[in-house]
């Protein structure tokens, strides 16, 4: 544990990353890359409405051997769409393109919320590309849903449309975090998005969550959830997932949906332990 200290507390940010771009399916995707000393990769996938800076406090925790990549997913941050609607399937294609561009044979994929759903999609469909998964504030893609959960999904678009945009931003910001740092970041991100684009992103994401199919990921998985996460059924679903598959689950006390921003020290500690193959109890409540 002592040896992990320098990584947990290392200076953070993307100052030593190179900004790069590639074009795919009507979008110039912007991403940030820090070159490592080995052909080992960590890929950071942010949540809906956010951008690569969501992982600003995780960017520096990985030892120098790792190549680290964080992107602005299509329709987010600098990766603006030109005459094309947001599509989760297009974003999946973008991610595979990133693997191809850098000849990534296998990567540790860390995803928050939407980024975690994308990470699962890659891990299910192309398991040879993913060595480990860290999923933060993220529901299981193919979970069995209760009747109430199914109805909530069907009504999501109508509910989003009925909300005044400022009220929807306010509610989303409060759901994202418990700290002023997280709330200020989330507010800045959401205010850069049009209401119609946000609804489009959310509905495409929800449509990608298909009940059934492959039921168990083959890779080691670390689940992380804020104890104050009240976004959809995520907290309940992550607890259920951990019990059903005996996955490692770490609840981050007093953190919201963006737990990695609310309490980066605690989250970074668990990520470092997981990557270093240091075991701890499989699940907690």
C-alpha cells in the first residue's frame, strides 16, 4: 500500500498530455494522450454531457509505463458533430477506431456513467481488447429490469422534454456531485450543450441498454458508486450487480454520481489497488 502513495497523491491534470484528433462518421474526435514507456494502455471514458476533464484528478495516478488516453466523446466538449445526430453505436465505432489508431492490443478501460456503458459494450463485443474494467456510477448494460424500471425508461424522453432546460441543468448538476468542485464543473459542461442535443444523447444511451444477451463479463471488474448517487437506479443496480456476480464494489461515502470528482483520493486509491492486483473484499453495501 505504501508504494501506491506517490501515484494516489501525484499532481493531476492533462498538462503533459498531447491533444490529438481523428475523424470518424461525421465527427472530428478530440482526445488527449500521454505516452508511456510500454505498450500498456489506460483509456478514460467520461459520462454523458461531460468531457475529458471529468478525469482531471485521475490523469496523473498511473505509473509511467502506461499510455493514458482521455477523449471528448462525439457530441461533447471539442468533438462537435457536423450535420449528424449523436449515436451510441457511432461512439462505439469511435472507440474501436482509437484502439486501431494506436495499435492497442489490450487496455484497462475506466468509464463513468455513459462511459462505463461504452466500456462494457467494448468488453462484451471485443473481450480480447480489454484487460480490466473500472466502472463508476454505471448501470449494467444487460441487467434484468423490474416493471417500474421498464416504465421509467419508456417515459424518459417525455420527462426530459417536459423539463425546462434550466431546471434540468440544475437537477443534473445536483445529481452529479456533492462538492462545489464537481457541481461547478458539471454546470459548465451542461451549459455548453443544447437541450435537444442532451436529450438525443440520453435517449441513444438508454436505447443501447438491452436486457438479456451475454450475462457475465470475462474481465476483472471494479465497481465504484457514490453513496449519495440518486441517478436513476444506478446505486441499486450496482449493489445488485456486485452480489449477483461477486464483483468488487466500493461505495464512496458522501459522493454523488461523479464519485471520482467528489472524492478523488478515495477513488484513486481503489483504482490503484485494483490495477496493482491487490485484493480486498468483493463487495460492500
